[in-house]
C-alpha cells in the first residue's frame, strides 16, 4: 500500500474516527501480509503490532513532538 486515504472532511466531524480506522485498515493488513511473506505468522504480527502500538502511544503521550526537544 502506497498511500493512506485522507480524511473525508476538514476538521472534526462525527465519523472521523471510523474513517481513520477504515483508512488504516488496509495499511495494517498490508503490513501483516509483508510480515507473513518474511516468515512470521499473522498471529505473531498482530501481537507484535499490539505491543508496539501501546509503547508508541505511551511515548507520544509523554512527548508528542520529540523533534522540538533541545539537543
């Protein structure tokens, strides 16, 4: 998958979260397919994605834009 679809409307709107889920669904399926082609099982890939998502969400909540941090 090369491109994730943009939101259907500008700004916030009632189904924005659903639209985002639909937009990312194909990208996640593609990622799992690529993991399977590399030798992982779909179950392993989904479990790994679960762990990665939690870790990345926590890191984002602590520091949404690490590029702005002074070196």
